[in-house]
């Protein structure tokens, strides 16, 4: 069917790959560049569908954003109070990041805005940001009492807040800090564990006053943000797929260039090293305030592990592909404390357990994770599995096909373009047998 992809075992993966720009950082570069005064230049921006939704939203609010070339953009910032009321609904597509961050930002803007998205996004929980924003005085209406999009936001003056978050979520944290930018006083968020800190790093670079005390981060309202030059590092969440493929396909030797290794994002890297993965960090450097390195990855005999719950927030987006690594490792792997996987673009626990079982993996679904009895070798394959229109599920199951005895058809892979445009072609250039169904 259109949108299906087929993968199967083949030669080792060899060569070099530059992975797409980091999605989280790309969203923030557009947002902060739009809110800054003066010009911002962004290089290596991820040009996937999710980020383009953020670009389109700010253009609809009067921000001049010019594409200069592949991944190169110029923004003429309008300042914190320069956005204009959009004359139509803002469609965030499949992007939960865009939906949640813009909800926080627009709640303190003096105009009406309406945010919607595709079927998947309209089913994802928004109460986790709507409720605390309501405590700041935000007026937000949505389906199911504001828990589901579409969201109607009547922006107005808010009051600052010290929020204690029950979940470690960079999206929740950033939504509240964005609301606090346009609010007099100090707005702070305290998390149960440290989530990714791209917002704090980039806001500081743009000139905001950000303070961190342990797990508490505070922003002072009404800063003057000044336009910057931002170089977006390679996305470690996208690098995860060729990284695991190289670890599990015998004979592979792959170098991933310019990957962001921000410590709040390297949970998967830590887990793979704990499993015995041969991954070397080469040429470490700093780009745009973020740590970057080239990663050389070689085939390794992986061992099952028990995932430390403290690592879970730092690896939450990468667990689908981690399940693939664990399925072909030696011994048992146990993941608990990953309830957040249930409310991503799909129920990622159920989707991966169902898909991998169909391919011969020994995997047991648990309420907050999974128990995986590694096979110590390849999967059987020979089945059609569903991506649930989730880009990370699609890419994970395609990698599983590369270590399967028979071809694997993955249905509904179109949403790969939200985060990793050209994934199949780039993998094929390294030797992976991935083709259109």
C-alpha cells in the first residue's frame, strides 16, 4: 500500500551519516527568534513537517521568516509584544511540541488564537499544561474540559506562579516558562527529575534571566531578547535509529556526524553503553551552546539490563528503538516507570510489543514498560506490522526488519517525515535494505 516500507536483512551498515537537525532545538530556535528583537539566523534547522508547522504558525502571526537555503533561515524578530492575532486556526499537524509550547506562549498574548492538529494530536493529553496555565489566569477552552485539542486561547495578562510539576516534561516546563516571559515577576517550575534543558540554554543565549536551583528553574518576566545565530546540532533522537541498526547488524561500522550530546538527552546512549555497545565519541565540541560529537558505532554483542528509573526521562523518546536492541540482546531486559510512553503519538508500549511479537521477539507488555527476553540474535520477521502512523514506531520496526530472517513490511510510514525526512534513502545509502512497499 502507499506509505508502506519493507526492510530485510542484508549487508553491514558502513559509512558516515549527518543526521537531521534536532527537532526540539529547531522548534525553540524559531520561537525565540520570533520573540527576539533584531535578526536571528538559524542554520541546520530540521525541515521536517513538525517544525514547518511552527514556522507556518509564526508567519501567520506576522513574523517574517525567510528560507535562505537548505536548513538556513532568517527571522526578523518582533519582540515579546509584537505578535499579531492570526486570522485563521493554527494547525499544528502531528506536533505535540508545537501545540504545547504555543499554548503557553499564546496564553499571555493580547489576542484570540485557536490551535488544532491531526487525529493523533487531538487525542493527546493537554490538561497537563492547560491546568497549570489556568492557575496563572489563562483562559483556555478545549474538548473534555480543556484536556484535548482543539484549544481556544483568549490571551490576557497572567500572574506569575511557582509550579510543582508531577511529571518531568520539557514541554510542560517550557510552556510555563514561555507564559512567564510575558508576565511581570518570576515564574518557576520544579520537576521530579531533570528534563531536557534546551529551553533554559537557548533563552539564556537570547538574553533572558534564567536561574536554576536543583530541579527548580525560574525565569524573570519581560526580558529583552536579542536576535542570535543558532546552529542546530544533529538530533540524537534521530541518530538513535542508525545507531541501534549499526549495533545489531553484524559487521557494521558507522559514524554519525555532529550529534547533540546534551546530558539531558543521552539516556539511550548511556543504556546502550551499559549493554556493551561499542560507541565512541569523537571530536567533541560546542555548537550554539550545545555539546556535539561524532559518534562511531560498531556491531556489538549486547547484554540485557534492568533500566534504572532515573534514566527514563532522558531516554523517553528513544525507548521504541531501545526495545529492538533489547529484543536481540543476550538475556533479559526490564523497563519500568515509563508510563509516559502511553501518551505519545501512539501508545508506544502497546505498539512496540505488538509489532515485535509479530516479528518473533519474546516481549511482555507491562503497565509502565516491558519485560524482554533477548534472543541473542536476529528476529524471524516475515510479517506486516503497523506503525500506528507514529514516526518513531515506523523507524524502529524498519530497523527490526534489518535483523530479521524474512522481510518485514511496515504499514503507514508517511509520518517519518515529521522528524527524519529522507530516512529510508539515507539508510539505504549506508547499505540497509529498505524499500517502498
